[in-house]
C-alpha cells in the first residue's frame, strides 16, 4: 500500500509502496484512512530537527502521521462498539503495559517512558492507505463532525491540558464571584491550530482570551478571533497595553516569547507550557523566580491525551460547529494529494493553519 515514510538520520519524506505486517485479529478493526493532518512534529521529524523519532522494531523506515481520520472497513471478532462504515480517530500513544497509569488507559501520564507513539516513536503512523488497530484505541466520530474530525487529535491535547489546569487550580477558589471564569484573562502565545484551539476552549469556559503573535493577524486569523470573541494582539506594539493575566498558555516553545509576559501574571495564576522547540534560549532572572514564589504561580507542562480527551475533543467540535459556524472548516486551510505531501511536509504553506492530506 501507499504510505508516507521517513528514514532515521535522513532528511525528507517520500511516498512509496510499503509492506506492513498486520493482520486483523480479535478486538481489532481494519481502517481505511480518509485524512491525515500535518503538524509541527511531522515537519520536525522530516527536517531532522526532532531527534526522538524512530521506526518500529524490524523496520528501516517509519510511516509518518499521528493526526488520523479513517473509516472502518472490516471488524474482527469481539468488536462491540464499531461497525463497517463508522468514522474513527485513532489515539496516538500506546502504553508501556507496566505502570499503573498505562494499565488504566492514561498512557498520557506513563511513568516508565517506555510507551510508543504512532508516527513518532516506535510505531507506524496513519499516513498510509490502511491500518489495523485495536478497538480500545479507536474513537468513534459523531456523524455531524466527520468533515472536521481530522482536527480531533490536536484538540485532544488541548482538552487534556485544560482539564489539568482546572484540576490543579482547585488548590484555591479560582472562579469569579458569579461562579464563572469571566473575570479571568488568558494569554495564548502562538496562533497556530493549538493556540486557536486553546482560545476556543477557554472562551467556551468563559475566559477572556488574547491571542498573541508578533505580527498582525492573517485574514483567516482575524475572522476566527472575531467569530470566537477573542482578541488578536500584535506583541510588536509592546505588552503594556495588555491587561494582567490569570493564565498564559505558551504554544510556541520559545522562552523569549512567553518570559517577558510573565511580569503580567496575577496572584495564583498559571502558565501552561505546551510548545516545544530545540535550541531556543532566554535568561531567567532571580526577580522572576521571586515573583513566581510570592504570587503562587503554577507552571504546568502538558503533553499527549487519553481516549476520553479525544471524546471530549469531539464534543467540543460538535458544540463549535453549532456555535461558530464555518470556523472549523476555515481552520483547514489546504487539502493536498498524497503525492504533494512530501513537499508540504518540508515547507509550510503560506497562511496555513492546518494542512491535511486526502487519502480516500
Ligand atoms: Zn506506562
């Protein structure tokens, strides 16, 4: 079958015919891929800037792709929740089988680090015509959002991080006097798909949201921020005009982008670190450390998501379809053919929010 592959220690991706040893077993389903999303991690692997990617045992190549959407082609014995024709999204991380979190489906909190991740570490991804997967790793997609369900995986990570935030902020009373979060300001650093999803999720929870980038918004970004009721702010104008923050979410991975904003942080506020980038540097002064201590500032690192977060993401997609109209469709800024994918994987499309590859 056709697949998009990378090889360790070599730059670039290629479309080629591959043989993958998979047979449909008990509790499994054969999935025909419909769409796969392209994200920064894929591009990092293709450009060789991400060093942690590696092929599954017994293979000299890795099939890319962790943002999948497919359709059930055939089910194995014992499959209870899926039938032929269902749309599904596969989860990315597969547990170590040893630690307690992995045993209860929370491999996003794996303690041993011996997990694999489809299309990233030790497991083939979804940029291929077909794949076989366990029912427990497949999330059923509601009919009304199947056209945008390729966005489920990136959103699932945002759902998980937001849930963590709300959980740890129960250390005190963080709600406003009217019980909502409407008195709370959130800064989102970076306006890619993850930043946009944080903005939409936090707006849905009631937060006042500022989407920050060091440039003016594109036409699509302007449209989306207006539609969801967030303010797009160009940090080149200086940060003094911004209000104080109860929450900063960094999706850039660039310390220089979020550290200066930290002086805006209120008492008991939180910083979520979500973006990663290799080789970026910034200095931290002890004054900032004092601020973090004196103001009870919380710093949360968050990665990956569990199956229930994928379900949560699909619930949000259903709500937003109704509330924000065509915003989700407009986030998918290009759909490319499989043959075009290697080029798109090596270079971002201008004005891109999310580029997806069409498979069937
Ligand atoms: Zn584990």
